[in-house]
C-alpha cells in the first residue's frame, strides 16, 4: 500500500519550491533565498521517494534521518524568515510620523514591505524609492 | 591495522546505490545549508560547487560509516563542517603561495 497523501503533499511542496527557485533566479534574488528554495525541493524529493516505499517493507530512511532532515529544514526556514524580516525593514520609511499612525496601518505597511521583499528576493537593484513612496502613501492617507 | 581497516571498509560494509545516493544528497544539503546561513550575497553557485562540500561529505560519511554507522546525518555534518577545514587549508596554501611568490 502506497501513501498517496504523503506523496501528493511532498510532491506539491517540491514543485512549489522549484517554481520559487526559478522565479527568484529570474529576479536575480540573493543566493540565500535561492539556496533555501533548492534545499527545500531536495529535502522534499527525498521525502517523496521515502513515501514511495510500501508500509511493510524497509523505507529509505530511518526515523533519525527523517527527524534530522526536518530539523535542517526547520532551522534554515527560520533563518530565511529572519532575513526576510530584516530586509523588509529597509522599505519602511523612517520618521516620527510613523509612530502616530494606527496599528492597522503599521501592520499593512509591514505586510506590503514583506510582499515586496519576497517578490524581489532581497535584491535591492532599482525600484526601492518607488516602493518607499507607495508605503508613504499609506501613512498620509 | 591497515588491512583490517580496508577489510572493514570494503568487505564487511556494503555500499548500495541507495546509500551512495544518500551520501551525495547529504553533500548537496550541507552545501546548500552553508549558502543559506552565510551572509555573503556576492557568492554564486559556482563558488559553492568549488568549495568542496560534496567531497567533504563523501570523505567524512565513509569514515563515519566505518567507525559508527551508516547515517545520512553523519554525511551531512561531515559535509557541513569539513568544508570549513577545507577552506582553512585553502587559505593557508594561498598564504604560503603568496609568500613564496
């Protein structure tokens, strides 16, 4: 009996990570982000082949290997999220006016800045000022 | 002692295709993890290929397999930390080469 659900899940994540890798490569994103996408794809390919094995026969990996792979994925994802957060801060305009706006607008700005960072892959070549002016509009409205 | 080591390496332990593929995957994972963690955006995939992650993983994983157990974790850790040793050796050699010139 083959674990169809597991195969579908890992296969889907693999395809998404590979598409992200291609997208970030086209956008000339930072190597950290591209490497993370490739790492996630590789780990999920390994999980995919692990799921291909039958329940009763020996699987490719033992539990220690599986948990260590999960740990590697978890730690690298945390690092990438932290990097995204740090990089998104540069889009947020600085000034005393920022403290006076309501929390909803602040969250909205942060989400937009994160979105831009993901779209650019941390690459700061051009368009920074345009993004900053877009975010300033939120403060002024 | 060497005979015993070689016997252990090639006769007692069996290296299946699956195991070798696991070691290669571990080498790739170690190299990619280094790329994710390091804070140098100027490096490229070519640097990563040349910095010895794969070779390091293979060397340490075979040693780990002989001394301890067949394990992807050993291969990964070997690939990850052995690269630093390779880098240090490379730097030393460059310095020595620079002095000689």
